[in-house]
C-alpha cells in the first residue's frame, strides 16, 4: 500500500475515532445540559458545585456509577440481562454512522482527493438509520423481560409497543423527504438543499415540508422515549420501568444510549430538513454549522421534557395510530401529488 | 480478498446461529439467535450488491417479525413453563427417531452440496456475468416493482390487511357464554 | 470472487436446518422459527440468482416473500396464542385429538 492510500486510511480512521469520541462527549454534555436547563426553567441553578458552575458534574456522575456494586436479580437471565444494555448502546452508536457532518475536505491539501466528512455514506443511508433504530427496541424489551420483575416487564412491553407504533409515522415522514430529494443517501439529501431562494431563504426542506418536520420531530421524541412520551420510564408510575433492576455500568449504558439516540435523531432531522452542514462558508465550517443546528434541536428536546406533562399510555398509542400516522400518510400523498405536478 | 473473508464470515455466522436456533431449549434464546442469523444474512445480501434487500431484511424480519415472536414468547412465558417429557431432554439426546431425522438432514445437506458443486454452470463467480448496477439501483427496483408487479403489490397489501384482522380475531379472548 | 454454488450451498444448508427443526422440535414457537429459517434460505437463493443473471426481479420476489412471511408469522402466532390459552401447553403432541 503506497503512502497516499495509507494517509487516506489514517485520515478516515481519525474521522471515525473523532466522531465516536464526540458522541460520547455529547452524551456527557447532554447530561449536564439537561440538568442545567431544567434548573434554569425551574428558577434554580442546577448542578453548581463540581467544577466551575457545575461543568464537571457528568464526570462525577460517571465516577459514582462506576464504583457502584454490579447487582443482578436472582431470577434474571444470565446472558440477556447483560446483552440488553449492550444492544441498546451499540445500535445507538451504529445508527449515527450514515449521518454526514461536513462537506468533503482535503485537510488543507494533505490528501490528494477530498474525503467526505461522515462515517459511512451508503446509498440507502436513510433506511439504515431506520433499520438500526428499530433494532434498538430489543435492548429495552430484553431489559424489561430479563430482569424478572413485573415493573420491568411492563415498562419493557410498553416501550417496545410505543417504539414500533411510532416507527410508521417516522418512516412515512422520511419517505416524503426522499421523494423531494430523489435519493436515499443522507449526503445527497443534504446536497440537494444547497442554494437559496430569492437570495436569502436557504432551500431547506423544512420550508417545503413544515408538517412533515413536525411529524418527524414528534415521532423522534417517541422513538427515543423522551417526554412527553416517556411512559416506559415514568418515575412516578413504574419505579424506573425497564431499568429498575439495573445498577452501575449496565445502568449507565441506558441513559447514554438514550442521549445518543437523541443526537442521532437530531442529526437525521438536520440532514433531512435543516440543510445539514450547509451554511455560509460551509466548505470550511460545515461541522460547526452541523453542531449548531443539532444543538438547537437538542435544546428543544430538553426544554420540551420539562414543559409538558406526560401522556398516558393509551393516549400515547391512540395518538400515534389514529392521528400521527394518518397525518403522515396524507403528507406523503400531497407531497407526491405536488412533485408529480411540478415535474410533469 | 475482503469480499471473500466477508462472505465466509457471514455465511458461517448464519449457518452456525441457525443450527443453534433449532438446538436451544429456551425459546427466548432461539429468537435472539435467529435475529443474529438474519443480521448475518443481511450481510450476505450486501455482498450480493443488494443493499435495499439487506436493509429491508433488517427492518421487516429482524425488526418487526422477530419482535412479534419475542412478544409471544414473553407473554406466554414459554421459557418457564413446565416442559413435557420430550422437551426435558436436549433435542439431540432424544430417542433414535430424532437422531435419525438429524442424520437425514445432514445427508440432505451433503447431497445438495455435492450436486451443486458438480454442476459446472454454477461454478462461475456470482458477479461475473452481469454488472452490479443492474441489480443494486433502488430506483430501478422501484420502477420494476410498481410497473410490472403493481397488481401483486396491491394484492399483497390486501393480504396483510386480512392477516392483521385474522390475527386479532384469532388471539382474542372468548367471551364467556351466558 | 465467490462462485454462485457457494451461495447455493449456504441456502441449501439453511433450508435443511429449517426442515430438521420442524421435524425435531416439540415446541410450537420453535417450529415457527424453523419455518422462518426455511423462508430465509429461499430468499438467499433468489437474491443470489438475481445477481447472477443481472435481473432485479430476484430482489422483488424477495420483498413479496418477506411480506407473506410477515403475514404468516402473525397469523401463526395468533393461532399459537389461541391454542396455548386452551391447553396451557406449547407441545404439538398435546393437540393430537380432534376434539377441542
């Protein structure tokens, strides 16, 4: 292998390594951000003591969790009890792979040919994200079942039924954007949003698909089990739902999987609706724009959690099946009709 | 070279996990092993330049059908029910009838393998005759599906509706007769 | 390059494992799982031949097989639930008499 290929391979490995670490750091930052924003909304400071203004709080949390005792209930299934959090976290990380986070770059002329800033851009990228997040259901279901406890089982069953139901609305909202973009590769969807109308409105799909964006965000919140759809881990009703019996490292993996799922959902939402890494000077600063847009969506997730009350489980299911999914299908039909009309 | 390694890895994983599926006493483990088998099969599809089939395999089979199986196993508590005499023994330790069946299955595999490797027509590399782009383009797939097979597509949607209604009716609790 | 026969051998092996599972196992759910293995073996064969002939219809048949398999799994499992509710057993030998 000649030196140019080796350098390219090394650059790609560096990108993957950086993205992986960025996700882990993002989940730590989100732990802090959630508690700080919750604190500000509730007119208090949030974590304040550890580090300047509480910025080192996530590290304290992680250290505490690592030093806790690893418990396993007596009747719990030996293999599945450990497999469940691993499955949750692995699918959360893998789902981020097709999301592009920057334009192609040559790293200031080091490489001969430009390298795409993204982990794996497959030509069915949108579907890969969908497939891997639908595998994430297993983590929660297995956690609920293998804990050998009735609270966990109910939490697990409810979570998986909820996630499966909202996958339908999620997929049909995606299908409408794919119709507009003409491709299922996330990088091509972002690139088809380049340019502006009348010089200053960017050609983002959120302007063409406002209803689709709202449907996608709602389905994304339900997919990641965040409030107001977080009945499976409802603190007031089910103890802690499917992760009641978990402790220490196995427990820590579940919230981490949840935060990384949030980041992935926001990443896919920005790529599909908000123009991904596009913005002024996007060839050099693409990653910055991407992170900024994701941060806006993540703050929205967090603010939403502490603003609205929780849905009851039957309200949640009826909303997903009777209102969100038909709305999503009608959105797809109208989009298809308009695409056909304007392209004929 | 990496394609060969990928093929042998995924093919071996599929066969091994499928063999383990039929040998497990606990149906929960069978379901999880079958999910792993479907994942490996999706890897094989990608090696065959069929990315859409691979992703659909994960979404439909591993992500939906297996969840259905998992629900049923969990709700029927199948893993912890009192096993009949038959199931208390490990499947490969059953009486001679079962061993005979396993031997027949092995003979069938050997025979099919011998027949397939002898047929010279199939010794050609799978990607040899035709270009990958004829098969891997999703746009082409959609076009053929909705133009030539439109009727089958619509019929399948009615089939799913019928199956859904049937499943709900069959699994419903009987009303207590007055 | 992988010869077509390798893919067909894998498909044949999976199919035989599925058949063996249907015959050997005495648990209704495992029997249904073995049927799914058989369907997947056939899918692999279709995709391999489709690639070999450069025809996209191989994958299209696979989608229809997947859809039918989903419908069949749903109805089959509903039947298993109904049977279990009646006899409290998942062993097919418990259902040998024609009387309900």
